[in-house]
DNA sequence: AGCTATAGTCTAGGGGTCCTAGGAAATGGG
DNA sequence: CCCATTTCCTAGGACCCCTAGACTATAGCT
C-alpha cells in the first residue's frame, strides 16, 4: 500500500481547495481525508485537528492575498494604487471564497504559527504605505486605514452573501465606491472636536 | 411529566440567546434542547432542523435590528440621523453578536418565511429614506447605500473579529469614520465616465 | 544486503451531533 | 368523559471529531 505522501503543506492546501468548493464552514476532516484518499485518522499526524487546519488555511490565505496585492500595486501610487489594491483584494475573495472566509475567523490561531507567518504583518505595511500617498497624518491615517479595510471587507462579504439584490450592477457600484473612497482620502475631514477651523 | 410549553417563537428566541452566548456557528440543536430542559428530538416538532432554526434567528435579528434603528433615528435627519443609525446598528451587533452573525449568512432562508418577515424590507426603506436627506440621485443613491452598508458591516465585523489591534481606540476611529462618511455623502463625486465636469 | 529509527498510515472505538420513526402522555373541545 | 391534537419521549442510524495503539513503508547506517 503506497503512501499518500502527505505533509502539513499538502494537507493545508487540499483543505483550502475543499473549503473554496464547499464553503469554509463545511470543511470537514472526513471529507478532506476522502479527497486525499486516506482515512481521517491519518490527517492527525500532520495537523492537530480541525481548528488547527482552519488556522493554517487562514494564514495561507493571508499570505496569498498579500502577495496578490503586492504584485498588483507594484509601481503604482495614488488612485491607481488604490484601485489595484482593492481589485486584487476583491478578486482574491471571489476566486477563493473559502480561504477568504478563513481570514475572517475570530478564532485564536496557534501563536507560534502566527509568529512565523509574514502575511498579516506585510498586509498592514502594504496598506499604510499605499495610503501614505494621501496627505494623512496620524491619527487620521489609522482611521483611514480602518475605514478602507471596513469598506472593502464589508462590500466583499455583502456581495458574497447576496446582499446586493438591487438591479443596479454590482460592478458599477464597486467602481463608484472606489471613486468615492479616493475623493474621501484626498479630502479627509478635520476632526471637529480637536482642531479649530480656519476662522 | 409536565410539558415545557414550547412554541416556534420560544425555541427561536432561546436559540438566539444561546447563539449570542456561544457564537452563532457553535449553536447546536442538542445544546439548545439541554438549555430548554428537553430532549433534542423534541425540537423537531417546532423547527424543521438546524438550518431552519438559523434562518428564523436571522429573520428575528433583522426585525429587532430594524426596530432599533427606526427608534433611534425617529425625528432625526442629516448628520444626526446618520450617527444615530450607525450607532444603533453597531450597538445591536455588539449586544447580540450571535444574532448579528445570523444576519450575514449566505444561506437560503425558507422563502415562505421570508415573505412574512417585514424586517429586511423595512431596513432597506429606512436606509434609503435616511439617505434622501443628502442630495443624491439614482444611481448614486444606490451606490451610496451600498457603500454605507459595506462600511458599517465591515467595521463591525472587523471589530468583532479583533481586527483592530492598533493602539488607537476603536471608539475614536468609529466616530471619525462617521465624520468621513457624512462629508462623503455631502460631497458625493460625479461619475467621471458619465458626466462632463463644469468646465 | 540487513537492521533500525522515523514517520506515514491503518484499524478500532468512544463520544458528540443531526435527524427520523413511532410510541406515550398531556391538553382542550365536544 | 372521550377523542383528536399536540407535545414530548425512546430508540436508533448516519456522520463527524479525535485518541490509542498497531502496522508498514522509507531512509540512513553499517
């Protein structure tokens, strides 16, 4: 009986593919074992359990997404960078719905795994450096990062959940929302509580 | 052996409470039965199954959330209405994380249940009528609604997932994001592809 | 080649969950 | 008081997660 030749990486990748097909929440150890031509107990030699597998998929996805965004925005700045960033983000989520869902889990990921992963940290750096093209100073910069992340994530997950039932094509709303985000970043309002106005 | 006196409504409500405590994805028929002092099989007299229960919780949450928003925004307009709307939305999500998660499910809800529920439809009406205070014409109005929903939902779910690890207090970012949203709605950019500018 | 250590896979099984089928008991209307 | 309905139960099948311990393929060493 030949070995299946599994490793943590192969198991994680197969899990990610399965999650993309059936949905992250329906990812199952038994189904994954069946897909790999193996008994479910065999997976526990590579992965601590279902939670561990989910966490690994989340980190894999964070890495992949970051790479995509980095490639898409390389050499761009300002509006072009923003559109490329958002487009790469959204495309990744649509191509890999299971993996994308994995990145949203409030689950605690094994800390030692997290320490090794570079994806999440790089993603933050990418975002800040892209937004630095706009004339934002802290703390506005952090607020703007949070607004942008909220908007992208919200749009994508509402779209995935079928939340945009209206007849208006989603594609056009997407493009117009990016227009709006861009102008907002260019004209970020002063904090009415902190700054006196120019009078 | 006295009866527990269950009805669909009581089961749904208890399910919603349980979901708020342990998380929507960990809501389970057996656990709900235990909480109600009943065997799990008994629940199937009131609810078609776990999926059905989840759908009912989602509709309950949509109703409750809509009522909250309606109360909070009653009599307000413009900026005040926006802040009240967003605040009610976020507070509901934080008080009832399980129910809120339920509203995001891409799951198909039993159509005949959906027909009876007024929550989702009223929520859309509320949003449009609130935004009508800003000078937006279709299709910009729909795009603005989508942007606002995306931002609110995204912010709330990132916050719930612990996505805002930075030292900046979330409360302040929230308030500043609403400032930004307000000014954006007041100065919604023209569509560069459609309209010539004023030159 | 033979031996050994490691690592990959298996069988067996316990406990949990979802759900169905069919029976018992409480309730309410005649 | 009796009967129909509704509520709840017991019993059981299918599937899932995970552990323990045995077996086997592979690689390195002599």
